[in-house]
């Protein structure tokens, strides 16, 4: 009997295994369940996860501001500017995910 695993892929890259040793029916049931997708989940956990995502974005914005401050002060200028830019891109992706999940502009 074949066993299956479910691998979650992420928009900004990377992946992780979230279930292993499943039958084909179990794997297909998981994949068809709207609660297993961040795009369609409506469970009580979804608003909690959105709140965590908003908090993470706020924290990253502080980190970006700190990196920019150090870059402007001449401390490791290129590295800090690059870090600030990467953090800003992450925040933009987070905001887009939040807006998509809530159907609103954040």
C-alpha cells in the first residue's frame, strides 16, 4: 500500500512536510479541506494567525528602521541598507497576504 506525505510550499520560498504516512484518501481529503489553506480558512485560528502576522510585520518594520538608521550613520552601510530593503519587501508581502485574507486593504 502506498503512503503519501503533504508538503507545504511557501510563496517566498521554502517548504516543510506537514503530514506523513497518509493513505491516498487521507491526503486528498486534507488537500480538499478549505481549512488547510491560508487563503480559504475560516476557523477560529485564522483571525489569530492574521493578528500574529500583523505583529510580525510591525516588528519587522522596527528592525528595518533600525537597519536604515545604522546605514545612515555609516555603520556597515551596504549590509544594513540591503537588510532594510529585504525586510521592507517581506513586510509588503505580509501586508498583501493580510489584505488578501481579509478582503481589505491594510
